[in-house]
């Protein structure tokens, strides 16, 4: 089985909107060209897959935003908004999780151009993706890892409550403010609706995929999420991926390159290394230990 392509991560890096304005119902029906005039486009922040992210400014109040351009031809999944508008799945998912959780990036607006869709998102102040922080510091302190991981759990729980499966939880998709420790989950380009039956197509990052996908070509959303959270936790405290090859993922053998406090090893193993679901905790149980 091969992993599906994933749109580029949205990586906003400047300051947040103090007033999170959301578009009025029906405003997406306006001309895309006229709506584009409401924002000033800045430098490119990131690119890859099927999307390119730019910094920007909302001209009405000077609020910084991130603007993600998704080429129409690259959209793999489509769905409809409540008013029947057909849009990329990413827009629908971000609308579903758009309120009630501080730990998820907010979609402020979106509009359609002839060849693409533009997604306008908040741009948190002084934030950088977690991978950048790990590259600078190699590993996080256990206290910081615990603080950030709890925020990730809250974001994922909110997604689950909204019926959304993110499918690409990794350091590159977590924005962190180094000063405050505030975290936000970004990039729903690989996401889909949560379902009880197994998935037979994979989207996301292969080294975070669960062993059942590699061995059987299918996976359950909840189990795959728990696995990716365990991989993330390992990366946070160890500074490297636990597995790089398929046979390593399936075997599930963990090695710790440096000393960690008692409890971290069994916690990370329970969370990430139960591909058969025998000892893997539920999402509700994650974060209840220490």
C-alpha cells in the first residue's frame, strides 16, 4: 500500500488576530477577485504538496493572516457546506472545528478563484512549528513536552467530538509560541470525516502511519490517531523518530537514546505501540497519567 499525497502545511508565523472575525453567511458567494482585495499578500511562508502559504494582512484592521492557496486541480476530496456550496474538504473540516477550541488554527475566510481556492487563517504571534524548535533544541524538557502534549490532546479531542479525523499530526503541523507555550494544530489538508468502519486509503506522513496500515492495508481512525500521538510524544522527548522503515513500525521495538523519567517509556509505548489495539488506550484516557 502506498500513502496518498498530502497538501502543504499551513505555517503562519507572525501575530494573532485580536478580533477573530468570521465571514457572514453567504459571503463566500462574492466574487473571489473582489474578496482578494480585502487582503494584502506578503512573503511566502511555506510550500509543498498542493498548497502554498503566504503571510498577509487584513486591510480592514491590519490584522496579520496566513493565506493558503490550493490549486483546484490538486484537490483530492470535495464536500459541501450547509448551504450546498461545493468546496475542498479542507474548508468543510475547518468550518466544523472552527469554534470551541483554542488549540486549533481558525479559518477566518475563504474564497474561490478560477484556478484555485484561497484559505485565510489566523497567524499566531511569534509562533513557529514544533519541528523548528526541535531542530534548535534537539529535545524538549519533559515539563515542556507534557505541557504541549496536553494541548495537542485537547485539539484532537475537539476534532473527534466534531467528527473530524486530522490524519497528519506531527511537529510540522503544530505551531508553538516559545514565550507562552501556546500551541495550535494546523493543516487539515489530509483530513476527512471520522467513521467507525476501517479506512482503506491513507493520507498523511508515512513514518507516522500505524502498523495495521502497513501489514493489512487498512486502519481505524481512533487507533491510527493514538498511534500518531505516541510517535509525536517520542519525538518530543527523544528528538528523533522511533521508526523509519516499515518493518520497524510493524515490529514496534522502541529504543531510548537518553534517560527519561520513570513512566515516560511505558506511557509512550502504550500510546504508540499497540497496533493490534490490545493495550492501546482510548483518546479519553490519554493524558491522564502524569
